[in-house]
């Protein structure tokens, strides 16, 4: 058998002698691999970006329990302290805290009656909330969370203290909380306006990203204070449950559901949501790659075509090689080495241009997103433009290179075998 | 000493569609080590078929062929390839050089195929090219060489692995008389110097006259064998 180095050298010489043909055949592989790598690294980048945002937006170890179900239009009863205690007993649950939301409430500054940016007012247990969402419940310096005696105190979300980017309320300022409260009696309803002054004790640090637990536009008052408001009482709209590990979410959410009548509550599991989104993105990436792989197969057919022609053209040469003592396997290896070299060259160039392509695509997509964002959402919601950074993945690089070579070997095998099987006498007669 | 080549009652028939063409109808002869043997005959006499069979490129329908003691009918394809590589050298009428390789590359090829390092192959090939008088033309491609030069390259390639037998198929058939004569002389010299057995198929009288023995082939049978008077000169 010929030495590999000689074989490769000879194959390389043969390819070099047919520069145009070789480069066109290689171009097919380059296009295939460029598409695969381009889409793969873009897909990975997108997945990474979306995952990061989701993880910033949701605490993966916190389950959110709300009354009602999607089937019943999420309109349901409120939870009570007993429900909180019930959930606390579930295994792997470390902390449970309820929340009352006061959506109709307005917060205005006492001095000039200016309305603050707060959309929602929530009543919470500040200590428990800090334990529940330590990343989110961080105060800007100079503030503090209200203690038990500071009954009429308020903590503002980062953006709630501002109006059109100007800070209009700070720690120590007095604000008025006003809202319409409706009390349902068996035979009639009674509505009154609640109005009370509160003192701001702290401003939360910026949450930044969108998500269910972004409190930038929220204002918080102590839970006990809200419970004492006539018509509000002990009526929780949300219960947050912290679990030991995001992986046990399934067991815990089932356990919570079993504590309540069927379909009467909904457990929102951020990590399952994140996982779903990840699965979908994965599926999209794989789909794109499958489409891209077709172009590589087309390149493979091109290789088969060219190599078959090449074998025909070199029939006499093959006859000579066999006459002077080349084994069939040597002839086979010679032709296969040529296709492998094409795969290797096409693969390497394709990988490089693929990463190039992914940056071009990422740039183009970011531009498109920014264009769409020129009409900002009137709610001023916090969706930032997606800037995808393509991710260089060593796995994909190796897979793509192996795939390129594999395709070349598979499609090169038929012509190479054809060459190896040529009858030397016939081949020598071939004109 | 046993003969280096033994051909025993070899028969070969070609089928072309429904027509069967008997190319060889029972040919037997031996060749001694160092002998210069020519097989002389008109076209269609089965000369080329015989050469292909002796070179292990094809297999006979009947009969046996021994090359350097081994029955080539019993060899696997790979062993046959190895036999061609190490024991047999081919010289063809149309030279059959690889057009994209230089003279040196062509002569190196059998050495490289025999798994010898490129450096050693190159040295052996250069020496062989010097032997055939082409030391100044080693980097020329076949298209840049004359017919006589191309045939010299082909002879160098046939001999570079130091084979036992050199099989030549009308080596002067594509050359003019003068150049053909030079090639005949070269082959004679090599035969004398290296003591390799030459079996040359020809209908060139000069070539035949220079041989130790002439086998006349006609219609697939040996018609006559003539010992050259010059053999023991």
C-alpha cells in the first residue's frame, strides 16, 4: 500500500491540475457548510440571547400560583392564609409568600398632585419577598424596606418613581394612594374611595428586562396594611412559592394543584416555560439545519457527477496504474482521497464563511428589529431590541466538518469503486 | 536453473456478443533468466493477449503461467498487483505515461506504489533516468518529450523496481526506424547489464534480429521457434 503522505500528495496534484473543476466542486461543499454553520451559530446565538432574557425575566426557582384557570378566564376567588399554609407544607417548598394586587389604585405626589408612573400597586410581606426574589428586591442606596411599625410606607419600582425619565419622587416624599373599592354584600354592593398618604422608604433597583416578575412599574405597600383596608382584606391574588431546585418544578406544581379543587387554580412554572421556549428554538434550529443540509447533499451529488466523469476520463490512467502494480484498493483510495480533500477544503472554508455569514445575518436581523421598534409600545413596556451575537460552537464546527467529509466519502465511493473495479486490459485499450 | 517464465498450454477466447474469437489456442514456451525473447507475428495472431496473460493483467481460460515460480492463476488480485509491481515491468507501444506527471514523476510512481519513501523513490528514479540517457529531461512532461524520449521514460519506469521480467508490447511500433533502432539497442544493453528477462512482442525485424530467440505466433498458435545464431557470440 502506498504511504498516506504520497497518496494525499498525488490526490492534491490531481486536484490542482483541474483547478476550475476542483474549485467549482468545492464551492458546492462550501455553500452547504456555510449555510449550516451560518444558521447553526445564529441559532445558538438566538437561543442564548432568548434564554438569558428569560432567565433574567423569571426566577426559575419560583412558582407563581394564581386563582382560576385559563378555562375559566382566570377570574376567580382570592387565596387565604390557609392556602399559603397548605402550600408551605409541600415537600421541596422552602418559602411561600402571598400578594394582594390593587390594580385600580393611583399614586400621586402630595406636594403637587403629580401622578406617578406606577401601574400596579401590590401589597406584600417585604421580608418574605426579599427572600423570594433576592435579585429583584434590591433597593437603591438611601432607602430601606418598611419595618413592622412603618404601616403607611411604600416602596416604588425603579420606573414608578419617574415620569418621562425624570425622577419625580424619592425617599422621604409623601404620596397619596387612592382607589375605588367595591364591597360585595349578599344583596347589594357598596363602593367607596380609599385615600391615604404613604411615605416612600425606598426605590427598587432597575429590573431591566421584561418578564412576569419585573417590578419596575410597581408600587408596594405592606401586606398587613392592605389586609386592614375595608373591602380588601385577606384576599390574595398571587402566591409565590420558592422551590429548592428548578428541576423539581413538576412534582411541586402537581402537589400544589392537588391542594385545590380541579381547574380552580393555575400554577405558572417559569422553568417549564423557559424550557418550552428553548425546545421550540432548538426545533427551529434543527429544522433550518435540515434544510441547509439539503444543499450539502446537492453538493454531494455534484461530487459524484464530477468524479464519475473524472474516472471515465482517467480510465487509461487507471489502466496504467493497475498495469504497473497499483492494487484496486490503492486506486479506490486515490479517488476517495481526492473527494475527502474536496470535503476538507470545502468544510474549512465553509466553516469560516459560515461564521462570517452568521454575523451578517445577525447584523441584518438586529437592524430589522430596530426598525420595527421605532414605533414604541404606548405602554412603554420594557422590550429591548434583540441583538443576536452568533456563537462559535466547537461542536457544530466538528460536526459540520465531519458531515462535509462524510458526504464526500459517501458520494465519492461509487465513482471510486468504479475506478477500482476497472479491468486493466479494457482500461488500457480505452481511448 | 528453472525458467523465470513458463507458459503451459494457454488458451484464451474472447466473446464479443454472440461471436467468440479464439485468441490463443494452446501456447507453451519457457523463458530463461536473462534471455531476450521476441514474439513475432502479424496483428490478430494473439500476441497482445499473450502479453497481458504473462503480465497478470488477464487470466487464461485454460493452461498455466508461472512467473518467477508462482502460478499466477492461483494468486489473488492483490498478490497479482504486487507481482506486477515487483517482478514485472511493462513497456507499451503508446508509451502509456501519465500525462500530468513529469518524467521523474512517472518513473517514481512504481517505487512510490511499493511503499518506498519519496526521497528514496526519487533517487532510484533519477538513477534509472540517467541509465536511459534522460538525466537532463527529468522535469519534462510527456508532452514535452519526443516519442523516443517518452519510450525511454517508459523503459525506465518498467525497470525501476528491478523486475525479473520486462514485457514489451511493440515498443518500437510507434517510432521511426532510427529511433526504434536506438530503443532496441537500449533494451539490449539493459538486458545485458541487468540480466533481466525481456519478452518483446514485435513485428519489427530489427528487434527480432537482435533477440536470443524468436517465437513466431500465428492464429493463436506457435508456428515456429528460431534460436538466434548470435546468442552465444
